[in-house]
């Protein structure tokens, strides 16, 4: 009886792991497409509301995308909770830097639009900054607790 009960659980665990890995690969591909769209074709210059000041924040935005891609590549190989927590802390810190730069430089000009895009985008950036900051703190706790639990059980 115990063997029959454990076999379906093991199958579910394997399929969940495979599903997560597929998700990580999809995230890598989406970020790669975004890198191409921003840097090559059509490029950030093609967007009429993005100003030349975008050059000042582009390295941080690219770094954030690249670090996210690297973290997802790591998760394909190993997505243990502690590994993911540390990866989320690193990606979150780089995202904080990029978002902070976007708020500071604000390389957008929405003066041609009737809708209050400046206010909307500023609010979205602040919500992203605060949410990412909270995420970094939460994942630091997860990473620390994971390491304490591993030492306690070893």
C-alpha cells in the first residue's frame, strides 16, 4: 500500500519540477526577446515617448534583464528554495538599482498625450521599487532561514 501511495506523489513532484524548469526557460526566452527589442530592433529610440536620457539608464536596465536571465538559467539546473531565495535577492538588488535610476532620470516625455502618463508611470515605478524592496527583504529572510535549517538538521 505504501509503495502505491508514494508513486503518484513522486510522479507529481517530478512533473512539478519539470513544469518549473519549462517556466524558467520561457522566462529566459522572454527576457532575451526584450533585450533584442530594447537594444537592437526596433530599439528604444523607436519609442516616441522615450528621451535621449534613456542612455543613462540603459546599462542598469540591461544588467537587470541579464541577471534575471542568469538566475533563471541557474534555476533550470537547481531550484532549491535557498538557491531561489539568493537568486531573487541578487536580481532584486539589480532591479532596485535600475528602477531607482528610472525614477531619478525619468527618460520619458508624455507631453504629447492627453492621458496623465507621467503620473501613471511614476506611480508604477514607485510601486515596483517598493515591491521589489519588500521582495529582497523577504528573500533574505528565506535564504537565512534556509541556511539555519540546513545546519540544524545536519
